[in-house]
C-alpha cells in the first residue's frame, strides 16, 4: 500500500505539460488514444454517471462551482474535477465540499499503476484525469462536473460524452498552443462539442461565436447562447454578493443571488443555470428554487475573494488581459474611489503581462512584484521591465516572496486602502497559505446575511 507521498512521487514521474507549456499542443504530443486505452482497462468508469463538460478561457471553474453547489443543494453526491489547484493537489478531486482523501488517492493510483505502466507516452494530466473518473465511479456519485485542462479538442477530459457541454467566455490565452486568433482558439474549445449533445455558450466575440455556431450546426448539437436564448439582467451588489434575474427567453425570469462578485459572474452563473436546465431534460432534474439555493452557497476561492478588512484584501485569479479588465471593473463597482490601492502581482512566463498592466495600473498607487515558487513563474526583472514599459505613474517594488509582498502592500495602503493580489493562480495559492486560509474553502459571508442585504 502506497503512502500519499509515494503516490505523488509516482504521479510526478510522468511528463507534466502544466509545467512544460513550451511543448506544442498537437496530435503528435496530445491525443485521446492513451486515456481511452487506460479507461478501457479499468472498465470505462466514466460511463457510470451523467457528466457536465466545461471548457473556455475564463470562468470554467466558476461555472463548475455553481453546478456543483446546485447539485449538492438538491441532495445529490456530485463530483467536480478542476485544474489547476490553488493550495492542495487534492482540490482537483472533490465530491460536494470534500476533497479526495489522501489514502483513497494513493490506493486508487496503486490500482491504476499496472495498467498505466503499459501505456507508452502517458502524461501526468491524462493519468490524473483517469484517476478522477475512476474515483467518482467508485464513490458512486450521482453526477460529475468535468473541467477541461487546456483547450478541449485534444484534452484528456474529452473522452466523455456528457449530457451537456459548456463553453465559457473565450479570450486570448495560451496562444502559442491554441492559436493566435479567437477563431483558432474557438475551434480548439469547440472540440468538446459532441454530435447531438446540447451545448451552452457564454456571449462570445463575433469571430469566436461564428466558429462555435458552425461546429454546433455541423454536429447537430443544439446551441444555447447566454444573452440570446437565456436572458439575464444584473441587479444589485454589495461586498457580500450580488443578485440578478435569469431565465430562458420567452419565460418569466427568476431571481438568483450569488456571493461571487463581478458582472462576469452573472454570466458564469447563467451559463451554469442553462446547463442545469438542459441536463434536467435528460434526467438530472433540479428545481429552479433548489438551483437558487445552490448558487447562494457557491464556494470558489480566489475569484474576487475578499479575505480581510482594514485594509481590504482581495484575491483574484485574473491571468490574462480580459480577466484583468473584469477585475478592474469589479474593483470600481465594489470599492468605488477607494485609495490607495496596492497591487501584489506575479505571473507565469507565458502570459500577457503587458495587457494585464494596461488594464490595472491606471487605478493602482503601489505595485509590488512577486514571484511564485513555480517553474513557470516570470522572473522579477522581466516583470519590472514590463511594468515600467507601460508608462503609468505608479511606485514599483520587487518583493520576491509573496507573503512579504502582501505584508508590504498592507503597510503601504494603511487601514483605509485596498490590497489586490492577482496575476496567477500560483500567486493566489501562496497568498492564501500566508493568510492561513484552508484549501478549497472560500471566505464566504453568511448566505442568510447576503440575502437580507440584497432584499433591503
């Protein structure tokens, strides 16, 4: 019997393209033959439960968290497979609110090992995807939410045939792997669309929307577009959350409340609601009032997560230009005019740092540059050069360790300011560790308090 540490050692003996992102995303490197073969050796556990499959550039984790919360509110045992993790590898494998037990993970991996060792070229992500699918089957879950790791067409999760596919907001990210245009990126994401399987799409830029519509039509997959077929109307927001109206076009919309902040989270929640409504037609029925209760309790750390006061400290996992725009807009909405604002920023080396700086620095007083303990982290010297190059008047300090950068930022703003930690999931994870926040559990306010505040 392996220990958890021995199991992790075995896992990390496989090629991990989450770290080696310079490798080309192409069929000769990534394909579905290996996970299909491994799953067949394990009696195809992914066929034992209904699945909601999610891809996109931004928001896929939030949509997954909303779906999970709604299924849990209905009394179901629901699995969520997501990536990457913030603090603990086990965050990737959840059933309702619980991460996989270390001993269970080790035992399952030991069971898989004899079959995995026979498959030449099997990758780390393919192996953990199979591990997740087997885990959910052994735990006899009622449903699974499966988040794509990268792209869609060649992703290991694309071995499944779901009840519904979801494509969240598309923007520029991983261009060296997925393509330099939104049409190319959309084509990769559209790879999860299966013949005859309904698909939900967030509002997309025209060139991406055109590709998704064409692929859906070609494969006979009914397409629901948020904002066209599923209408939404944002409502009020506080620091505790926001409400909104949503529902299928032609029907009376229902009111929902979510603790996740920002207008983009209304789109994410609506995509989740549309997906659940479609899944309900296929037998996974959850009454709208129960879905609403689930949204109210959605738990997804690191997404405009307010973790402290005096000064306010916000953790946000924005890591491309489009998500930085959303962060800026949400800051203006939640903390209008509040200054000074200190930004603790670190990014991966393959990210559009200049685009993020253009979005955020105009409202920043102090920029603290940090470097996560991760092989893909951008060097501080490169960050400094890019920050100086955008030309905004902001004080810039390089403080390598995330915890020290966070302490320095709080000292600079004083009790009346705002500290924002952003730029990569790795930076957010280290900040949560420094603040003593438990893995997999967001700092949510009391849902009953949120409901009262929004009803006033």
